[in-house]
């Protein structure tokens, strides 16, 4: 359980640091976590048993990102939106 807690909630932090960081965008980490949850479909197609790990981690990441984004909401409302929108780390497309 501790391992799951360590690995989750990082979407809120990852969306605020690094290249393409987004600051001042309320619930940007939650949006980033939901976008990255789409990678579960690609993982299912590539190696079906991995879905046993990826689904619970994605759900935990979405929940903890929502909680952390709620805690950071006052800062996001105070800071000006920089116009960046961090894209998902899953770069595959269906086309």
C-alpha cells in the first residue's frame, strides 16, 4: 500500500514542473492524470496482464491528484495562467 501511495499523485506535481509546465490552471494535475489514464488501453493491447497493475495505479493517481489539486487550488487561482497545457506522456494514437 505504501508503494502505491508513493507512486501516485505525481500528476499534480508533474504537470507543474518540467517542460510545458502549467501554473495557474485549476485542476491541471487532474486533467493530466486523466489524459495519462488512456495509456491503460495501449497497455492492454500490448500486454494484457499489465492491466492488473495499471488500472489501480491510474485510479489512485486520479484520486490523489484531485486531492492535491484541491489543496493547491488557492495558489492556482492567485497565479496567472501561463497558457501551457502539458500533454500526456503516452504518445500513441489510434490513427
